């Protein structure tokens, strides 16, 4: 058994002997691999039977190719919904209320007036119209939180809905004050938020992405953000850890390093699922959360 990182939380200690090291050093005869959304070529590991992915997203793992070689893939759905939804709300608040910009100003000793004015007018989160793209586990957790902020919630997903909040994607983008992305990255969602679709966003709209960078045309997003027409809170990028240079100096962007599930509690719960899947595999029992 080989893991590309030692996972946090008590459950880890229940694993039998596991070697931890960089992905490139994984021995070719390994039967169980624990990874964090790393591309695994099943042909490199002829004995491989299980890839236990530490995360709900598994877009870098070719599940079909693995299945064809008799390799099962598991992920960690459900336990990171709250943490990810919380960060999405945090990015909405930080971006629209200019929290990071304000923090920078105070720390730099540039707070020059007794009452904030002019430069620090933001936009409301409470009562805003929120468009959720992908109303699955995490999207639904965002919707639940949004109701506490008295937001009007619109949503788009793969399956049409008769619900009053359902919109076709282009209509959602035209109508929303805030758009929050919660689809997996698949061939169908790659570039889903294209240059043409970004242009549909209202002036002053806020885009929040805690899904995957490549769901958005990143070059087009950078152009929109540089123009100042929209704002964004971004946890994910196309070529992580690279972040487009043009974004770093922009006041209308809040950037976080893919931390949506990064709480002590959630990461321990994710480890629990990884360990439970490995345990089930070793005992020859049905896996807890297989994908595909
Ligand atoms: P989920 O429960 O499977 O929900 C996915 C939603 O996306 C569903 O509503 C689904 O529609 C929709 N969808 C899928 N393909 C679509 C398409 N082609 N067009 C429109 N909608 C589509 O997934 P989840 O657990 O909420 O997780 C979502 C993603 O969040 C993960 O895959 C992962 O990449 C990302 N994530 C990121 C972080 C982070 O650290 N930043 C943390 C956790 C998760 P239907 O309901 O119609 O099937």
C-alpha cells in the first residue's frame, strides 16, 4: 500500500503498513494507492486494485481506464459539503464586502478617515440573487446557507427541474448578482463558463469558483476581471499552484489556495472514508464510496 501523503486525523493509524512518499516513487507492484486527485496510469501498476482518492473530485483519474484494468476508484463524498459551502459563502462575503482589500489598507496604515467612504463601498450579500451552477451535495449546502442571508436562489444543473428557481444556464448568468460554481470537472463541464457566457454576467456581478478552475475559460475570466466589470472569489485554478499573474494585483479578486475542504474536522472525516474504503477492500467487503 502506498500513499502520496500522510492523511490527517486519527483514522490513519488504523491502516496496516503504508509507505508514504512522492507519487513518482510509488513502487510498480503496489496493490492499493492513496492519492489526492493525481493522474494514475494503471498500466504503470500491474498489481493495482484500488485507488482511494482523498477528495470528492477525481477528475484527474481516468475511471474508465482503471475499470478496464480491474482497478476500483473511491472518493470522499458528503463529508466536505459544509466546509466547501462555508468557503463559497466566505468568498462571496470577502469579495463583495472587500474584506481583504480593507485588511490590506488597515495593515498598511493607510486608513485615513474616521468613517469608511468612497473606495470601500461594496455590494450586498444579504438579499442578493444567487445563481448556483450544479445543485448537488455542495450546491445544495450553499443554497441552504444562502437562505439564511435572505438571498433569492436560482440554480442550473444537468437534469432539468420544474422548481421555480431552475434556470437555463445563460438565463441564470444574466439574472444573478452572484454566481457560484459547484459542478465536477468533466469533459462536459470543461469550459462550461465560456468567454461568451462570462459576457452574459451583469456589470458588478461576482463569480465564485470552489469547483475546478477549468470549468471556466480562465483567460476570458482574467480579461473580465482586469477590465473591472465583474469581481471574483477563486479557490481553484486551471494549472494549480500557478495563478495567472494578472490576477495578483487586482482589488476585485479574492484568491485562496484550493482550501475549500481544509478544516481539521473535514479533513479528518475525509481520512475516515479513505481508511474505511481501504479496510473494506482488504477484508473483501463492498467498498463504502466507489465511483463510476
Ligand atoms: P455532486 O453532488 O455530484 O453534484 C454535482 C452537481 O453538478 C449536480 O447537481 C450535477 O447535476 C451537476 N452537474 C454535473 N455535470 C453537469 C453538467 N455537465 N452540466 C450541468 N451540471 C452538471 O458533487 P459535489 O459533491 O457537490 O462536488 C462538486 C465538485 O466540487 C467536486 O466534483 C469537486 O470537483 C469540487 N470540490 C472542490 C473542493 C475544493 O477544495 N475547492 C472541495 C470539494 C469539492 P445533476 O444534479 O443533474 O446530476
